[in-house]
C-alpha cells in the first residue's frame, strides 16, 4: 500500500494493527491518550545517516549537518542531536536554552534570527559557536559585544526564487531575510576593520523544495561573492535547508535526497575550482527532511457526520496541533490504526474540534468506513506541527512519545489546563 510508504521505516501492520518501532499504536493511544505524537528513533537515525552518506560520497572537502531546530525541538530531540553529531540551529533564546539543557557544547550551536534580541545575542555570545548575521544593524550590535565572539557567517539573500508555497520562500529579492550582495560586501569590510571573526556565508532559499536547480544558481552567486571577499583558507558555506518530503501518496516517490546533496556538492566543487577558491566546509541545514517522516500523529474519531456531499470524521485534534493545512494548504494522508487494510468507502474529510472552519486537517481522502471511537494515524507529522502548535480554544498541546527498540518513552507530557493558567495573574481585586 503506497500510503504506508509515508510512515516511519519501522511501520508494520501486525494482526491488523499499525505498529511503529515495535510498539502497537492502539496500545500507545490507550496508554497516553490522544492526540498523541510519536517519533520513531530508527527513522530519525536513518535520515541522519542518509545525509551523512550522501555528503561523504559527493563532497571531497569538510562537511557537516546542522539540524534546523525550528522543525521540532525538545530536550529528547536535542539529546538525540547530541548523540548523532549534527550541530543545532537555534532561532531564539528559548531554543538555545533547550540546547543547553540537553548538554550540547557551544561549538555545535548555531544561531539564526532575522531580528535577534539583545538577550538572543548575549546568549549566542556565551553558548553558540556560530552566529549567522542577518543584517547590518545586527552586525553593529555584535561589534559592541564583549569578546571573544562566536564565528560569524553572513546571511546572503541570493535573489533566487523557488517553487513552493509563498509563505515558505525566503531567498527571493523582496524577502525579509538576509543581505543583498552590496550589504554583504559592506558587512565584510566592517568585520575586517573591527577584527570580527568572519568565517562563512549562508543562504536559505525556502522550504519543501523538490528541485535542486535553484540551489545551484544560488551557490554560483554566493561563490562569486566569496571570491570578492577573501575569506581565507578555512571558510564555511551553508546553502540552508529546505529539501522536501512527500506528505501524501500523490507526492510519492520521495524527493531524492542523495541527488539533491550531489547537485549542491557538485555546484560548490565546480564553482570553487573555476574561481580558484579553497573548498569551504559545506554545512547543510535540514529540518523537515530529517524529522518529518519519523513523526506520526494519532487522533481519536469522536464523531462521524454526514453533510451535503461530505463524510466528516471529527477528530480530537487538528488546527491547534497542526496549522499546516490552514497555513500552507498542506495535503496530508492517514490510515486507521486498527483495520488499516479495509478498502476505502469513499472520500472523508478530517476536521478538528476547534471553532474555525479552516480547521480541516485532510480534505477528501479515500478512507475506509470508520466509526466513532476509532483511532486514525496521520504520517509525516514530525516537522513544523508541534513546533507551531497553539493553545487556540484553550487546547492543550499533545503528549509526545519516543519509540525505540520496542520501548515507548514519554518525552513531553500532555499540557494540562493548569499549565494554561500557570503564567496568568489574577487582577488586583481578584475579579
Ligand atoms: N535554515 C533556515 C535558515 C531556515 O529558515 C529553515 C526553515 C531551515 C534551515 C530548515 O528548512 P527545512 O529543511 O525544514 O525546510 N513552517 C513551515 C516551514 C518554515 C521553514 C522556516 N525555515 C512549514 O510548516 O512548512
């Protein structure tokens, strides 16, 4: 069944029940409640290994991975990063705090942000190995920080457009991110004058990409800039992240990760050779393609409702834990947790319980006849769902469970209504 290919590597149907990492999803839903998010460690390990192998095969210079923590970050995931070896991209003091709690050494923490606060910069100075500088004002602020400073990379806006949803394009000319070529030259002059540790260039074109061609073009523009800057023999180049994943069976086959890494590596090698530049450390910065397929969301069908032309499955989660369909028109798929091999009984619309017509998780998916009380599993739920989850309608954020070698470990407990009250203060008269 094609739909199963969207699920984690260890997924099986055993006695008609979906299992992941040797754990039966019905028992997990029973034990931990729903909505429940599970992460399969074997799939995470496999994705990191696929990147490492692709880099080792395609790039002759030094290379590495930085995981973009914005895709999903909690202590357990940061600890996994610690064991696996990538660096961690943090975009706020909050994410840096998680990195520290997980014991990541500063040299493996890289800090991003389009408008870093004074607190972000101070934390980065103490706890990061690299700051990616977004703009000249920020560089001025960094200049005034006490030394020593982390290495600085400059974020270039290469003015290359990519084919993806408008909300997740970042490298085009009107984007709010990074600096244009003239500003990069200006920033580099300031670094030289003030003896700031300029050590690399960065760009990021966008997210959920399937075509490596725009990355090649952006690399060409970045190398042209590097040639004008004289960054020395040991410099780093980061072409960001952005490689996509299939969310729906119609998106299969999976975008070819090795082909993407090869295209990037070739463009760097070839462009450096032509310009007589030393090969940079090539640092890739994936988020989604490392974690998306390892995550699965499990919901309980609370009611089934028929309206004009639509069979609605009303779930106990939706918009609050996954705003992606509403924000990016993302198309998901699903399987029943039990009886997954039942034939479809026509299309189904999956909606959450929130007071919002846009709270539709999946629209028109061929799906078996399911009854209230059954569980459904939504694959490819590991990236940008929990990290963008909200408390809309007083929703409590889901529990998260880590699956490895037949064991299920709670890594984030379910939020409670008491958690929602924790930062609220009564008015003075108590009313
Ligand atoms: N590096 C930088 C500087 C980024 O801004 C991002 C993502 C990444 C790396 C990782 O990109 P990835 O490999 O995950 O595509 N909320 C949206 C995605 C926003 C991406 C923001 N930046 C979504 O749910 O699709």
